C-alpha cells in the first residue's frame, strides 16, 4: 500500500487548535488507545507537555517505528525544528494519549536578559519551567519578563500570589492553560490534597 502523504500538523485530525496568536500555536492532541495519528509535519520550534499516562511509539517518515515507551503527566519534550519534522504517533497503551503541543511562530531577535527560575528544557524559541507541588507546597516568587503560557499538567487546586500578598485560588484541570502577554511576578501554591504539576512555557 502507498504510504500516507504527510499533512500540516494543524490538519491532522487528532491535533485540535485551541489557541493561535502572533506568537504561538497551541494544540491539544488526543489519540485514543490503539490508534495512530497520520503522518504530519512540525515546521516550528515546539514544546510538548504530557497530561496523561499512556504508552507510545513514534515513527518518522521513511524510518522504522521506535520501541514503545511511557508518556506521563508533566513529561516535557522541547524540539528545535531547523528542518521540518515529519512523524506519526502510535498509542500502544490502554488509555488515551493526551498532550498539549506549543509551537512558536518566530524566534526572538533579542533573547531576554533574565529567566523566571530554573529552566528544565528549552529550544531557540521557548524555555520551560516546571513546578511539582505537593499539598501545601509553593514555588519561589518569580518574574516573567516575556509572554508565557501556563499549563496544568495535572488537576489541582492552584493558588497564585502576587508580591503585595494579593492572591486567587481555583481548581484547574489537566490540560487547562492560560496565555499571559504582560510582565508578571507571582508564586504558585498547591492548596489541594494531592500533588500537582504546573508548566510554564515562556518566549525567549
């Protein structure tokens, strides 16, 4: 049989665009157990944030399929795409594979002078911070000088506090996100009863 012709990532049926602006494209990717995406093309620097437990294999175009491996909530992949990357994803687990995929439309002309904390992963366009918070724990106070996307990798009760002590708390579900296009200083706290994970993807 002829191999399926690759499609742009936005046209792949399992990739659902949930945010697009001048800076980033955000997609929620859901692949049911036993199913596969079509071959699709990623043309931009990107960060993928796992929000489910599953077992995956990947296959680049005209290459062998990789062995299956785990995908877990909070798993981060930051790829640099100088050359468009074409692949498909096969869900070999018993549960849905769910991920938030963030792609940058352009690389910064002038990288930011500072960072918002400890960088856990990055590429030329994006840097990633992750906070794994046990009940009652909080992140250090930190400042985002550049626009960023905050993503819940797990469901949790999140409290955000500003330097003046003002705060707001609300429950967030795995996969919830919010785009912030202004300078922000805050800390993040888990005021729930189970461990939570928050990921921040910031423009460089």
